[in-house]
C-alpha cells in the first residue's frame, strides 16, 4: 500500500507498475504458480482537500500470462498487454 498525498495519480500508477514488474521478476521463478492478483492502493486528495483511499491499479496474472513474459525485456508498459485483467485509476 502506498500512502503519499503529494504525488499525482499518474506518478502513483507509474510507481505501481514499476513495483509490479519487480514482483513479476520474483514470481516468474515460482514453480507452482496459479492466479496472482496485485492491488495497489493510494491516498488521493479530492478537489476539496479530503484524503480518499482508492485502488490505484489492479492486475490479475494467470499462469499463462506469466508464460508469455520475457523477464529480461519486460517493461511496465507491457502490463496491460500481458495481464488477464488490468485496471488503473485515471
């Protein structure tokens, strides 16, 4: 969970994508891998200055998704192409 009110949603999503790629590099080596759901949350300020926790990015990766990932060349921008489910807050 990320908790930083000073950064924009785009920066939060960029950060979440980079951290997800790091997780994928670790998880790719797991033999008995099934479905992996990664959900990053952040606290965002609304127009009135209130802090609201919400999902910044959610990714669902199935075993078949992992099979098509070349870890050495995998980039954060590839997440939405590879994942069975990908949603980022806009």
